[in-house]
């Protein structure tokens, strides 16, 4: 039921606030939902039980009365709507913008004295935000509220100043968002859409903007905002041309030169972007960047940045997996083991156990404990398609390492059927898996049939160019096959 899904989203530390909210007559419109909530709370957080049905809950709520499906649906619907209101209230508490909201309210209610008080607070708040902070580029709502206040007071001079600041801020904000959005489009390409970006109105408008010229104006007249804008510009340019390391080194130098002036949140967001760039470079075959990426990961973990990224209270599963993968790639096994132990409980309920067991399987694989690795994989219970593919991939790698070639061939057949179907949204990921299967089949054939040194060399070259999952591991196996083949030829 819809209400069960919503209640699963409420972490334990919020339950007391949720109960107070539900019991408030201001929000519940006179209906008492507490008896229902007390019943449902017994099943938290799984909400899985044969007794968790409308009929059973109705009997507890209305003992002795005949079951009425419409009544129970109405009660569930009411609690569901109330839960939405609770989520909105929690969001408001996190980002209330009290001064702006109160300024706008007092302007609308015609209280000039109170409006003046909050206008001063908003203006003071703007002045405190440094121009090299990401928050600086998001001042439009504050500026708009102030220009409206000065219009109400016929203070044309101050309103003019706010309007000029608003236009400048609007352009800077638009540039920042353009760099960020364009980077995302470049990163995910056709996973977002079948359309060519340049053929869209957004693409045409983007091509018509003289970004370099605008950056030069900002560099000349606003030295505070320029470094941050330039860095996000360089991130966008780097993603569009991942092989050009000049963008990367200019980016790192700019961050180093301005590290002391940027606030912590701005630095962390920049590091997160630089980490993504390093991962792209590593995936393209530049192994040295995996060390740089992992160094940044450790720094962000130490700063507890991932704990609150995207405004959630859970550690993001994608970053969790990337950290485990990178740590094992640079042989930081002991650190990775501690990381999994400390942070798996911080994952959301759906991912905590599956990702923990999958990560332990990866750790065991790295330590060549292949039997233990298979046992942990057997404990992974997930419905996530991409996650399932990764499990098949790791299982195939274990079969290859343990020379279980009959099992490997059978698995590769079912594995390929899982990725053979075209899926526009995940095509890039599926293609990486298809290529992995292709090269592992070739390895199997080389090891068990041909041991052709020429074929190995050709495959090694094509492997470096192709978009392949587990490229470093495959390359290592080809080198082993090459060495083995050379020894056989010598004899």
C-alpha cells in the first residue's frame, strides 16, 4: 500500500516528531490518526506481515463492527496525505528562508515597520555571503524580495542598486547552472534522451553565447566570483574532452590557489566534481587517476560529506560502491574493510545489507578468497537490475580465477541474455557489460583452445579503446595469457 511505502521513508529519529505532527488538530483536521499509527508502528520498518491487511487493521480500529473497505481506504488516504504534509514541514525546517518569507508576508500585509526590520536582516545576510561561495550565486530570491520592499517605499536609488545586482546575479547564476547542466548532459549523453543536444533550443542558445567573453568581463570586474565560475567552466570543458589533461591541471591549480577563500561546502562540491573527472580518466585507461580519485574520496569521507549529500540522511549507494571499488583498486583493503563496517549501516534500508554483502564479496575477491566471495554474493538480495548485473560479472570473474570454465560458459550465456535487450536509458552501462562478456569469452577460448599470441595482442589493443567494465582486471588476465602463451611457444 502507498502509506506503507511512505512510512518506510521516515527514519527512526523522526518518529516522535511525526507522531506529534499527526496528533496536531491544526494538521489532522479533527480526525484522530494515532490509533492507526500505533497499529502500523508495530510493523515498522519492514511492513511485511500476513496480518498487515485492511481487514485485520479494521478489526483493531473498530472492534465488533463489520468490515467496511471504503472506511479503511479513507483512513489510509488521510494518513497518507498527512504524511506528505509532514515531509513538507520537515523540508521547510531544513531550508525555511525565514527572513525572506517574513519580509514578503509583511510587505503583502502592509506592515512597513516589520518589513523594514526583515529587509535589514536580508540585506545583512547578502553582505555576509562571500562572492566566491556557491551560495552567492543563489541570491536571486533575496534580491527580488529587497527590490520589492524598496519599490513599496519609493526608494528608487536602493531599488536601482538591487535591480543592477539582480541582473548581474542572474547572469552569474545562469552561467553556473549552464556549466553544471551541460556537464551532466555530456556525462550521460544518450542515457537522457535520443535527441542531439545541439539540435534543441537549449543547445542552439548555448552555442550562441560567448562564454569566454563573459568570463573575461567577470574576471576584470568581479575578481571574487571569477575563480569559482572558471572552475565549473573547466569541469564542463574537461568532461567534453576527457583526454585533455591541461583542463584538469588548470582546475587543480585554481582550487589550490583559492582553497583558503572558498567555504567548506564549496570545496567539497568541487572535489566531488574533480573526483568524477578522475574516475572518467581512469575508466579511459589512465590508471594514475584512480589514486587521485581515491585520495579525494577519503578526504570527503573524512569530512562526512557523503553523509549529507543531496540533502538526504543516508549515504548514497552509488558513492558507496565507487569508494569500495576505488579503494580495492589501489590496494587499500584494510581501509575499505573499515569503511564498509562503519558506513553500510548508514545506507538506506533497501541497500544496507545487499551492498554490505556485495562489498565483502569484492574484498574477498581482491584477497583471492574466492569461496568466501561466492558465499557473500549468495547473500545479496536485490531487485536492482544494474546491481544484479554486477553480481553476475563478479561471479564470472570468480569462475575464471578458479578455472571453473564449464560454470563460466553457462553463466556467460545467461549473463549475455540479461544485457542483450536494448535499453536506451541504460545503454552505456549495458554496452560495458556486453563488452566485458565478449572479452571474457575470448579469454576462455584462448586459455582452453588456441593460445594464439597474435590474437592476444590484437585483443589487448582493442581492449584499451573499448568501453569495457573491469578493464584493468581483463588487461591483467590478457597479460597472464600472453605470458603463458609465450612460454608454450618457447618450448
